[in-house]
C-alpha cells in the first residue's frame, strides 16, 4: 500500500455493529441514513447483512470521509459531505421523501484521532483546530481568542464538565495578555496540566475534558444533535427507527429526553444498551458507548 492509500484508509473500528444491524433490520428497511459515516463500518455491515436494504445514504462533515468512500465504490451506498442534520436534502437528492431508519454514532472517530494536522490527539503537537470540517467554521484557537475569560470557563464547564474550568480559562487569557495566545495542542495541554490535579481514581489526561468542550463548541455538536432529534420524525416512515450511540452524558441526556418527551417516538430501549465485555476487550473505545433506539409512531 502506497502513502496515498495509507492516508485514505480507515483505522476506525465501528462500535456495537451487531446491535446496530439487529435493531435496524427489525424494521425491514429499504432506505437507511448513516448520519455519521466515518470509516463506513456500520454502513457496510448493514449492506452485507440486511436483505431488504436497497440504499444506505451516508453523511459526514469530514472531507477525508468522502475521499475514502469514493475509493470503495460500494453498491447501494451514496455518501455526501454534509452534517446529519441535512439528511432531508440528501434524501431528496436520492429521490426519496423519507427513510426507514437513521443511525448516529456520535463523537470522535479513530481516523480523526490519527489525523496529525487538526489537533484531536494529545500525542501530536498540531494547530489547535478541532473542526470536523476544516473548511468551515473557526478553529478552536480562534474561538479562544475571541472569547472572554467567563465565556471560556463557562463553555469548558458546561460542555466538558471540567471542575477546574475557571483556572484553565484564567491561564488561557493570561497567555494571550503575554502575547502568547494558545494556538497549539501542546500549549493547551501544558495549561491543563498546571490547572488540573491528577486523579488518583482515573487515569485520564488532564486536558481530556477541555478538549472535549472545545470540540463540541467549534462543531456545534449538541446544537446539531438537538435539531436533528427534533426534525428526524419527519424524515422517517411510520415504524422507522432512530438508532443513536452516544459516548458522554451530555449527548445521552439529549437523546433520552428527546425520545421521552416527543410523542412521535415509541421508545424501544427503556435503558441504554451497552457493549459486551468481549467488544470492550477488543475495542476499548467502545467502553463508554450507550445505545438508544426509538421507533416512529403512527402519524
């Protein structure tokens, strides 16, 4: 495999693929939206395993995903460079009004962590970008430069649930005043190491929650999820299924509340499903996954 092929190949391992296939197949779908296409693992598994399936529409905001999809040439698959909240437009382009199921595997993929240029991983110093789509929006470094200390602290606390958010924000603003604005992964990691005491119970990098918060902010992740959950019943046929994997409490809370409070949904999982011990052993990234499923009620 040459360098070009290596750069386009996916290293992402799909989470809970058997469960996804089981719950999607239960509504005998013809058209399915994979709203977070990523490495394409869920889409390929559904295409291979679900006999009724005519088309999977894949959506992703990351341009690298589109390049990989073009290389694969899989039948019954159409992939678009777009957020999953634009599912209705993708359906229209494909000649459909509605779909039979929609799958969302939220959060960060292993491919994005492996990308050395966008700042998702602590292992590589890089520009502090954190955008899923590097061609739209503002990078995290620019977002920090535009905010007040309070706005930064509030975002890190709200979206990262970081108890030491005020310390971190104070250090970020102090660095800017010294004309050393935070522009790289290493700079922000150094600040977090100084501000966040090492936990005796959990071996978590001190910058983890802050990076999560900034990633959520610059990509409007929770806003897009909330708008999608509100609109999705209009995209699904009666009996169609919404299948969502979340990885942290903020996402899961939105999904749980949307399914519970909207009478257009019939909740099929009273409690979230979790990955098996065997899956967690082979794919540690799956350990925090929660899977919820709801069905579109009669119109």
